[in-house]
C-alpha cells in the first residue's frame, strides 16, 4: 500500500483543489470511528457532513446494498422498481402524504422544488416565478441554488446571479411579508439553518409563514437536507413547528439529501400530491435518480431508525449535550451559546478561533466542523452510544478550553 505522503501527493496532482482538504487520508470507518492511513483513530462527530446518519459501514446497510446489487443496479425511470416505491411509502408514513422525485443530492432536490414552485405559479395564466429565501441560508452550489443561498460569498465569481431569487432576514416575519409580491411563487427555508451557524427561528415564525403562503397562493418549501431522517429528534425538523392553533406546520414540498442515503448519493423532493401532479412527463428528470441500490439502502435507513428508536435517542442525547456544554466550567468565557436540536448542534464561540481549530481537534482524536467563522458544528451518527457521545464531548471541551480566541 502506498505511503500516506505518496497518496497525498497523488491527490494534489490528480484532484481539483476546490475542497479545503486536510492532509489526512481516511482509510477505514466503523460505526462512529474513523482510522486514517497511519492507523490513528478518530471519533467522528460530523458524520461526513451529516451524511452517515447511521455511522460508517452499518451492517444492515451493507446487507441491503449487497442484496440489491445482486438483483438489479439500474434500468432508468421509464420502469417502476420496488425499492423506490417501498422507500416512498416510508416517507409518507413518517412525514406527510406526498409523492417523491428522486435525484442525487440536496442541491438537485432544491432545484426540483424551485422548478415545481414556478410551475405551480404559472398555472391558470399566473406569472409567479420569484423565490424568497433567508439570509444565512444554504441551499446548494448549482448556479440557481447559489442565487437562492443567503450568503453572497458563494456567488463571488459566478455573477450574474440567476434572476428571481430574493433574500430576507430569517425570523423577521414583517420583512418576509413585505418581500412578497404578485410574482412570488415560493418561499424556501431550512427548519434549522445549517451552514449559516445552526440558527433557529422564533417559535411562531414557521406557522406565520405557512399562513402567509396559504393566503397568497405561495408554495412553501422546507429544505430538510441537513435536518431530515431523525437528526433533530423528530423524523423531520418541521415536525417541531406548531401553528397558532396548535396544529402541525406542513410544507407543500420537502427536500432531502445527505443523511437520506446514509453516505450514498440520494436526493428527494417530496411534494403534496396536488402539487406533485404538475410534474408531468417532460417537465423534469434525472437519469440515475432513484437507483435501486441507493433506494434499498435509503429504505433500510428508515427501518433501522424506527426499529432502534433512534429519533428519541437523538433527542435525548441532544438535550444532554446542550445542558452539559452550557454548564461546562472549562468553557466559561469561551462560548456564548449552544443551540440546535437533537444531534444537530452549534456551539458558538465568543469570537473566531485562530486558523486550524479542526486540525487541533483531530489531533485530540475527534472530527468536528467550524462554520460561520465561529460556530462549532456537531452532527454525529444518530446511533452513537451515550458513552461515545460523552467521550467525544470530552475531547471537544478539551479542544475548546485550550483555544486562544481572536
């Protein structure tokens, strides 16, 4: 096997440098642990940007992929396949009544959702085409989705932006209402903002947004690419929201990615039937979307989460971590907030750390993420044990306690 440095040299030679890669070669994973090519072990508290919702190499997922690979890989979407249908049934059971469009990623799911919102806005002679999103949001890196994303940094160098996307301050309902006009087709929002810093909204915000959409004939899209599949202590994070009458706040469209494939490339646009019916043949497609192997794994992810009561487990571990980190004496004067839900948490530092925080955490044997310059993101596999979670939190505390903040 090549020496680590040889692999790194080849990587720099043959791979485009669009990622800020660390000089580490990950060689193996099992559960919530990773091992690099030099044999060093890490507790993974970020799960491949949330994708490995059940950890690395889960035996049930390996079995599902193996069995399906021996039956059928790909035939295209001019045919029905049972894994797609079985997975869609699970989305209906744990989410809301709807129908699925399958693709490869969250960005593609959001593209499909915005297309469907525009298509709906053009019904019956309508001219609704604008999409409102929120500041600090993140919806993907395609040309349209960087225009939807509420952070101008992602648009730098790719101007002009795709027309029709407008951003307002998240949580400010008056600003949102003022931005709506006769051409507004949709509103897209993350139930909890991920890349923007694990940001949450006032308790009544989502309910008001739903009412506004109903009153103005606007399509409400919840981007659950980060928050789906039990991560926040609900099957889907919008299930935390309550309307003013105490009822549920249900979107017209929900988008999924990351965790829904457990590390395989799966994206889903899930739409209420009366909205979904507008996507007739020829309006949208994806050649490899809904690949049978990926669908078999996605279906199994939902079965394991239900069988092992992992939604409740994530909620319990999240409450434990928030309480522990807020009360941690070693972090007094270092952090200003701990927020999020379930196992999607953000620890906001008092100020930005010096460069290399993630590397310093890795040296202590824990993988974390830093976003919004000073928010440490924790998003482990939701089947992490209480023991490993505490062990990982110990290493996070040790890392942050030693930081000299700018």
